[in-house]
C-alpha cells in the first residue's frame, strides 16, 4: 500500500511536469527568432514610377497588359519587417500602395509602423494620398523624410492636409545619420545625385542583425556620385540598384538627357571585374516598362542572369 502511494505520487509529479516542459519548448523557437530570422526584406514593387502598362505606351511591352486589364507588376517599393518585435515599414509610397500593403501586412495583427521616402518623384510618394480621410484616414503614421522633402510635404497641398489632420507624423532624417528602429533594425540615408526639382534624393542602407542591404532606385549616373558604388557593394550583402533602362534604344521618343539613369549595359561594364559573390548581391530594380529585363524570355534578361546578377521581382523575401 505504501509502495502504491509512492508510485502514484511519482505519476502525479510526472503528469504535472510534462505540460510545463512542453510549454517551455514552445517558447524556444520564438526566442531564437530574435537574431537569426527576425528581420526580412520583401520586394513589393520593381517597376519605374509609371508602372506597367504605362499610360500612352503603344509598344508590345504594354499591349498584353492593356488587353488583360491587369498587371502583377507593381511600382518600386520595399517592405521591411522585424518579426520578433512585430514592426513593419515600407520604403516608398507608390501608386500601388493599396495592393502592396494588402500583400505585405497579411496578418491582421500586423500594422504599418512607418514609411521612408527617397525623393519627390511621383512613383515614390504619390501613394501617400491613400492615407488621407478620403481613403484610409490613417492615424499618425510616422513618415521619415529628408529636410527638403519634409518642407515639400508640409508646405504643399494636398500633402499638407495629411499633416494637419494627423494622418502622418513627420520624422526628419539627416544625411549619413543612422536611425534605430528596433534592436535588430537600423536605417541610414545617404544623398545621391538625381533630378531634385522638389526634394533631395537619397538611397538607404538597411542594417539587420546579420546582414545589410542598400537601396538606390534612382540615381543620374554612377560617375556623378562622389562615392564608389563598387566599394559600397563589397560592404553589404544585397544591393538593390537603379536598373531603369537597359540601354538608350528603349527611349526613342524622349530626350534621354532629361531622364538620366545608369543604363544596365553601363552598370555591367562598371561591375565586370567584380568577383562572382559580389555580382550575386546585385538586384536591378525600378525597371521602366520598356526594359527587356521585365521579360524573362528576352536575350537581355538571359545575358544579365547568366552573368551572375539578379532582377528584382515582386514577392522576393530576403533575411537580414
């Protein structure tokens, strides 16, 4: 009888211990997420400001899209998440922001914690209008802008209404000054030469717990920049770079000097001596609707990929 009672006590102890052990085990993966897997970049858009199909385009690159009445390609934007802290940010407020945020914030518990803008060209900030009372009537979304861009938004309608109605909360960035968003996520803006009619233009360095990336969707020419893009590529793990035009032949109805960008063929020549592991870091982004890299069957696409580079596509996710 005494032995039986001892066994029962042991069974009771085991039964009480097992649920505690199982509960503890469930917590372990969540804890390990904090450094190794917490920060992630999502490609939300890869196309130049006008999107595809492009208004007024009668070329074959847009014809099928117009006939279908739909395009899966979105205007350039990145999503950045720290999953451990449940913090979510986007770079650029594109005209496709409704689709992009719907895809990015798939879990209803997720919220948008801030928007970073590179400059005041329409594909990069015009989506902000959706934060106003006519659409989502957002509440104090942090808007991270450089000084001239801050003045532009706060001094011109309809953007100033977003500020007055507290749909957004302006956060001014400083060139080359890092901002800490979470323990595992930092962002550093840096000026680049571009057509700055209304604001300065920046790229961003995105720094996670393990890896880093640069995002430069718009720049006039690499040679106009005082920094070496080759050196910068060697210092990061991913480089999302201006790939607007493949070459000058695409734009046969516009003065190309009015819309300067580094042609893909110029970038390939500049990067030709990069080692293979550095070429693999490069993702060409901000592709004009005429760019043959949007067609995976084109010879230009095959040439770029076979040379060791990447073309940014919607839905791509990369860990930082």
